[in-house]
């Protein structure tokens, strides 16, 4: 099942898993998520909720990541796809796979081969594997189910509209406002679209997103910063009446001490807030005992910190939302490299923003600032603790 956000993919997989289990009580069923966080935050609560609504007795073993059923031998076994080599040591009759297409093609292929290898427990009828995923370009799911499907491989498309009655008010409208038009076919209509070519920021227009504004004396500065060995990059931004403006840039800087010195010299008298690549929390600069973020704080800068970098897709979407609304304005004279990077960065063959061309550094730096202050708010998941757990 290839479908848009909110189309009911996960619900369909869970109902299918429980239906197969009830039909074959003594066989095992496997349920796969991309990570164990999703097993615990999404799969466990939703399986338990469904079983309780159906009045089915069960035991949840969080340590072994299993659900068992009194009086039967069969279990629902939960595993993840982040470590394919760990999909070993068990046999099942049926498998369900959530968001397979979020994996890169080669890894998805390896995971798929491991999963079907586990699907060998004998049962009455045909053993099955089902996948529910959003389309992520022309990756493994497209190759296996659309381009050249083998006998027995069936494809169901569904759009977010098909499940509108079960979605919160305004959900679809928020998707339409948050996603660039080029991606709505994938994330709203559930269709395979070409993410491996074209611009990462297709709506950027150096005229429509242009400003001739410059930095004013004493104005607070918001600096997005990307760490790279001998090639650090930063965008110098201001916020006027809530609107972000990129008014200067730094490129090809050797290391963190050098970029600190440049900022202090060029922007003396300004309060500086840095929105850094969060890998700088552990990344070491000149002093092997001091992280890059520590160096920024010691320089007197305010540092916006998070537990990890935002997902690349979320950062790109936040940038595209501000660009498409013409909310993000850029001075093309003082940010010439940023304008060129936004115009020329393309997707690579894996559907990821290309890093080989060098256009990613300033775009990433700008994205860290924009995502921190103007994140996309449309995709929210609320998980409630079930009674007794």
C-alpha cells in the first residue's frame, strides 16, 4: 500500500497483522518499523489499543518486543530495519513492514531479502508480506512493485483524501500549505514522483525572494552554521517583524576558531545567536578536548541547541515553506553564494539533497536557522499512555 500522509497505512497494517494472527493463532507474525523508537511510541500503543477494543486477551513483553496470547504458541514479533543483520533467529508465517521506502534503495533491498527469508513458518494457506509506505521517489518499492513486479506482488495506491473523514480538521490544508507543489503528488496523492532530479528548492526565485536590506547597527544577528572540515559555512540573518532575512554569508572558513574570529571582527556590537549543525556537540575543532558548540559559547555567543539535527526532509520542507510564501528574503548582492546554492542544489540518485556539488553547505546552514525558528508544524503525532502500561 503506497499512500499519502494520514491515508491510514499504519492502521491497515495493524488490522491486517491482527487478522492474520487470529486466523492462525499458533503461527507467528512479524511487524517491522524503521527504528525501535517507532516500535515503542507507535506500534505498541496502537496494537494494544486495537486488541483492547476487540476484547482480545494479550501480554505485552517490552523487553523481548513481543505480544503473546494466553493459550496459544504464536506471537507478534516486533523488529526494526535499521540493522538488517539483526533480522535473524526467528520464523514467522506472515510479516508487515511499515515505511519501507524511507530506507535507501540498497538497504531496503537487503532488509526485504532478510524479511522474506524469515517468512518460512508453515501454515494453512499462503505466507504473505505486506508493506505500507509513503512514496519516496523511485526507490526500492517502485522497482519491486511498480516498474517490474514479480508474480504475486500487488500494489494499492491511496491518497490522503481517501481518509479525510478520520483526520483532524485542517490536516489536508496544512499539508497543502506546508509542502512544495512538486511534492504534493507524493505526500498527498500517494503517487511516485521524480525526487531524483530537479531542484531541492524549486520555488526559490532570486527576484521574488530578494531584498536590498542590509544589517543595521546593533541589530541582533541569527547565524545558521554548518560544520565541515576546512569548509565551514554560515548565513547571517536578521528577523524584522518576525520575517527572516539573509543579509550576509561566510564560506570556506577553515575551522570554528577562525569563524568565531571573523564574526567578532565583522559584526562587533551585535548580539549573536548561532543555530549550528548539532554534530558540533561532539565534533572536535582545534582543541581536541573542546567541542565546537563549547567554543561558540565560550566566545560569548548564544547557541541554539537541540538533541540532534532535524531530519533532512523536515529542514528542507521548512526552507521551502518560507521560500514559497516569499517570507524568507535574501540580499543577492551580499549572499551571492547562498542564492546560487538554492538555485542549483539538486536531488541525487537516492532522492537525497546532493552533497557532491558543494551547494549543500550554505543551504544546510540556512536550514538550521529556519527550521529552528520556523519549523513545519503540520505533521504531529500524539501518543497517549495506555492504562496498565
